[in-house]
C-alpha cells in the first residue's frame, strides 16, 4: 500500500482539507484496483455461459480471489460445473489481474 500523500492544510483551522485526502485516496488506492477489476468484469460477462449471465454478477476482487454473487443455488451449481473452464479463460484473458480463485456466494 502506498504511503499517504502530503496534505494541504487549511491555515485558518489548522486541519487537512478533506477533499484533498479523498482525491488522493481515489488516485492511489481505488484507481489501481479498478484497473484490475474492469477487465475481469468484461471478460466474465463474455465468458460465462449465456444462460447464466443474468443471474450472476462480479462483486469484487480481493487479492487474487474474484467474488461473484449468484441469484440461486441452482445457478450456483451450474456455475460450479464450469468453474475450472471459467477460471482458465479469465486467467488467459486477464493475466494482469493475478486471479487464482473464484468464490461464488448467494445474494
């Protein structure tokens, strides 16, 4: 994790300007994560079987694990059947994401 940047101080109050802190956090923490997640979301929507697309959604990338929310246990079972192929395809399409596992959870 990158160190926190220098903050501008409000000379009247002697406090850091909150807007500067938020902008800095967005730039240093959120943007790099978004750059890893966006290609995975796109690849997921193109790789998952067409019948299951409306019933599952990528929610997060935590470390090397992709979290996917699924509407029902029946859909989760169907995804589990093709999980190895999905993981292999996603790793091939998005090697920069460092994906190692996919975790399915019910909504």
